[in-house]
């Protein structure tokens, strides 16, 4: 079984819900606990042994690339997949990174840049996708801002619909993905990831697990304040990106 050696961080969004902070600062560079949010991910991935990291960038891409560079300051190799004309959305960004060779044709850990979590990425490094499996998702108990949840788990399989009285959970923005999930997309055409995941779920090609690690979607000023207050009062525990 080959260990996963690469990751992709999705960082092309404009961060409109965090304006005015993100008018001149890329959302991934908004500071959490005294350092850019995306740096927590980069350092945590490095600590877990994942040193080949692709980042897609669009809004204020130059500032993002100037700040993070080639990743050597963090002990990793950063590959930049720049979306110049318009953001390609989540799946489109993955497809471009694969088409241009920034991502290799092998499973990778996918991370949304706008979440903060103490989850240890090393727990995914040895995850092996099945021959027909397209993704493995991490889910969390629903936060207040997403009380109805995103996906259910039925016998280990992710589903858009809950069975009976089963709960739905919130997608944590962390997953293991097969390049085959984005097969058939068109180069340069924006495409969202959620519809592809739902299609794969209908074919029983997506698994999921619920994690209990501290997690927050840093999508608004209110939640940015919340995570900074959490870090200030409770610390970062054993966060590998600290």
C-alpha cells in the first residue's frame, strides 16, 4: 500500500463574506492565532509527512504567491495553479492542477483553505482508496451556521440523503480524493465539486467518517473572532501546524 504523498489546498476564492478584510488580503492570508490561516495547513501537512502541496490561486494570487513562495520556508514544495481569467471553482481547480502536472495522477489530500482544525493529517496519509472509490470525506457534527448538515453516512458510505432517523453531518473541508473524481471535465471551464461528489455517492463510490477534532469554518468576521478567541483562551492543543 502506497502512502499518500501529495495534497492540494483550495485557495482561489474571493472571501466576500470576510470583506473588508479580504479586499486587499487574500482570504488564506487572513491571520488566525497570529499567522496566516493557510500556513496552519501547510505546517500541519509538513508535520504529517506531506511535502508536495499544490495551491490554486486566483483572487490576489500575486500576494499569496509572494508571501508563501516555493514553500521552502516551511519545509515543503509548493506548486502554484493560477486561475487567471476567472476562478474555476473547486472541481475545475483540481482538474487544471492535474492537467498541468501540478498534481500527480494519484490520490491526494484535499483541504479547504478557509477551515481551521486540529485534525492530524497523518491519520489520512495511509488511507487507501478502493479501485472504484472516488473520495473519502471527513464530516463533523453540524455547527450552528449549517444546522441541517451536508451528508449522511450509511454503512460507511457517504450519502446526500439520510436513512430513517439518521443524522446528516457537515463536510469538514478535508478529504482524500482520486483524480478520477474529476474525469470528463473541460479545461478552463468552472465546475463545482459537490455535484461530482453527489454523482459518485449515487454509485456508492464515496466513503466518510465523522471526526470530533476542534474545527471551525473561518468564513465570516464573527467566526474569525471566534477562532481567535478560542486559540487565545484554550490554546492550540496538539495542533501540528502550531
